[in-house]
C-alpha cells in the first residue's frame, strides 16, 4: 500500500495518516508513505487545467516510483483527482481494505456517543461509508449518531468555501443545527476540508466539542495483538 499524504492533510491530518499506517499494518498490509504534495483537486475545481495536469504527472511519477499494489488516502476529497491521474490503478481510502480484514483488528470499548458526518466525497466518490460503519461498529459501547447523508453538503466542497464563504457558512449552519440537537461528545468526519469548516463553526457555538478523523478514533481504540 502506498499512502498519499496530500498537502493540507499532510499537516492537519498527520495523526489520521499515522493511524492509517498503524491499522493497515495491523491488518497485514505493507505500507509506504509517498512524498507530500497536492493531488491537484483544487486546480481541477478552479478550471486550471494546465496546473492540474502538471500535478497529475507528479502523481504518476510518485506512483511509478512506489511500485505498490494500491494507493490509499485518508482524505476522500483527493480521490477523484488521484483516480483521474491514475486511470485503472486501484485508488481508495483505507476503510474497504481494513473492512476486508476486520477479523484481524480488535478494539477497546468507547463508552460514549459521537456524531458521524459522512462527507459528500466519501458517499459519492469513495463509496466507503458502509465499510466505515462496519469498522466503527466493532468498537464496543460506541454509540453513533449519523448525520443525514448528502445532498446535505456542509459547504466546504473544495475551493467553494474560499470562493463563496457566505454560502458555505449558510450550508454549514444546517449541519451544525443538527449536531447541536444531539447529545454527543464529539464529531467524526473523514474529509479534512469538511472537518476544518465544521470545527470553525462549532468554535462559535460549542467550542468544547472535539472533531476527529474516524481513523484516529479507530487507532486510539485498537488493541495491539
């Protein structure tokens, strides 16, 4: 497995990337880490075709150098750009791979309630939400309250949050309203853009509510064999 760190995720989601490496290794996969650089998704969103193709060439070279069987990323927002750069190559987030070997993983109890936000890219591109649910349900005592699935976009949507901040904030408010009606101790979301966007909104209303990547939670609760 070659892990693609990305750009923003390589800084803000480094804990989740380490969690992915830990869990994949525990499930019997060999993991190598690629250099950190942008996948090109934001260039694609903004119509910067020349810049996007330059990044795609960088992706192809890194993939060729890795000589791996599978490319994984903890950020579902990167998947579409990575798959466009590597047509025919297996590119996924870690959840389906971990779910295939779920019997190799054991988890400590988590006696609490958490809200689960499934990003649009995870539901519609990665299509790994069922695998994620399968993994989270293996954590004893964890009670999950899943937020409504897309089309209830949180407003982040790649460069949308930068180009249309007022509209992004309005879309976020719909999600935050649902979260604040739940009796939960934290929020799980796989996409770094969504999680940063939601965390910024929660800071104004519920500053003590932590946000976490699901892989980080899984690694925290994982019991080494």
